[in-house]
């Protein structure tokens, strides 16, 4: 299995947010005209399609429901049913695998970036340009009109195929409790390095009795990749022929991981579930939270103190490296009727108004290049919301989220999740755990 070398996507979200090219505020008309002809259910009944997503209550779930309701009210021929999948993108992928095995698939799905290769190798899907050509030919240049090339590239697989369209774009940022910083006598501008994070955590524990840090622990390795690669390690490396292998058990990776485990062992950092960690931060029990900008809306509405956010910390003497988080949308509908309906709904989600609502309701940066400067979009919001700057000012450091290729994707991700728990629980050292996990994953890759 060959994979293109993972390259840095310089400033891709900043470019998406700040591009000056303007387009119309709404552009769902031609798709609706087409789907009315090609996807008529007959007898006045609406075509029902399922939209699978991973957005829980604290990360955009309400906005998903609002957008679905708005779409359903705006037409007389399609009814979208939103289905929430717990356990984030891994949970959705497992559920999709089970449904596909018995011949059932939703019409439209969110696919996490780390499962790009696994999804494209194991599931039937309709490429976005093929959907446009078949069901929306009057708007044949939709993709190139509204998305920058490097944004679209995020949803290309190693064979260069456009698997879907980028939808949720995020990066990890560092939230902190300004009130606790004041109480502990710490600088109110927040930490800039991981070494400062460790130092501040000890001071906060001593001065306030609160925990210093929580790093998100969902069913993926997004934050872990940022921690390791910002210290000079690499999650995965490709050779000159494009063959890849796991390389996270380097000295840099081991040091970063062991540092995290040591903070948990000495009581300055928390090791609990992601939802519990965010709740602990919002309630003031932990002073610093390392998680996605997509939690921005939840934190701003729920934190019981003055909260702020800064760029992802760097390790002293190293450069910031952070994976692009979020997902792309892929059409998995199998009949023409369902595909046409899925494309009409998907196009609605990419309208300027819908993209703006998605960003305001979550914190995700819009992938569409003309949303930021449109009066109907995010111009005033981005100017006023200080937390968003934590994400938009660090996009020169964004790289692709590691996606293990071929059939190894799900199993490799689970190996990484299991070893994370073993290391953070103190059952194994970072050196022993990461080395064993790396060997197991490389054996999977070689066996493909």
C-alpha cells in the first residue's frame, strides 16, 4: 500500500477564513431543481435520508438539529433524519461497518480525517464531483468556485481521489481559567510552552488545590499526535516509494508521552473521559484544558469563570505541529434517488448561511473560502470573538491528521487508544508501551 508523503498544509484554515473571493449568499437552487426531477418519491411523500454525525450536546449537536430542521422546513420532497454516533469518528466508522455488512447505509456521513484511507478502501461512496455532474450539472464548478485547492486536498486519499468535501476544520487550542491564574499569581496571558504548562500546573496545585491540566482523551489520537509531533517526533513516516510505517516510538515521542503520564502520576493533571474533563474545566476544578477549538461555544456558554484561549503550546526549541481535526462529508447513499437527495442536503450544509451557523454554534473554522468576509457569514463574528484567534493564528503549523492506510485503520487506532490508557494508568512506561504498539501497527501495515 502506497501513501503520499504527509506534508504540511500551510495556513490552510487561515486562508479559508480570510479569502476575499465573493460568491452569492445562497447557492442551493440548481441542486434542488435537479433533485426534484431525479429523486421524486411519488404520491407526495418525502424521500427520507439519514445523516450520520458525531456531534454530541457539547460539540455542535444542537446546531446539527437546527440545520436539519431548517432544511426539512425549506423543501417539500426530502426529509433528513440526523443520527448521532457516540464514541466520535471511530464509533461512527464501526457502526457504518456493521450496517454496510447487512446492506444498509446512510445517505451522508461525517468521516474523521484519521479514517480517510480506511473509509476509501473499505466502503462504497460517490465522489463529490460525480454527484455534481449527475445531479447538479448546472453548477459543475461548485468545488473549485468555493474551496481552495489545499482545502480540497485534505479529503483526497493516497490515490488522489476526492473522497468527500471538507466540512469541520479545527485545531487543538489551549483554554485556561484566568481567575485561577490570578489566584495562583501566574501570568494572565497564559502559557506558551509545554514546559510552562508543567510549571504552572504545579503552582496551581500548590496555591489553589485544583488540578493544573486536562488533555482530551477521546477515542482517537488527535491530541496525542500534536503532543508528539510538536516535540519533533512523527506519528507515521513514508519512504521514497510511498510505503509507510509507524514511527511514534521515537525518543521525542516517548519523552512527550512520559511527561504527560508523569503529570497524571504526581496529581497535577487529570486522567478521565473527555466529557468529564471538559466539565471539570467548566466547573473550575482544572485550570487548563487542551482540546479542540470546536469546544469554543460550549466553553464560552458554560464556564463559571473568565475563560481565555491561546495557541497550542510548543516544546522549548521546537516548532509547533498540530493535526487538522474535524471531518469531511461523504455520500454513501446507494440509489440514485438517495444520492440526489444527499447531494441537495450536503449543498445546503455548505451554503454561506449554514457554514456561518456551524462555526458560531461550534468553533470549527469554515472550509468554504468566502464565508469569513460575507455579510451573511462570519465577518463581524470573527472580528469580535477573541477565542477564535487561538485557532486562526496557528494554521501555519497544521498538518494532516495521521490516517493509517488500507485495512489497518480501525485496528491501528484501537492499539493506540489501548496503549494510551495503559501508559496514563501507570501500567507500562511510555517507552515500553509505545515501542510495543509501534511494532504491532507496523506488523499490520506489512501484512496488507
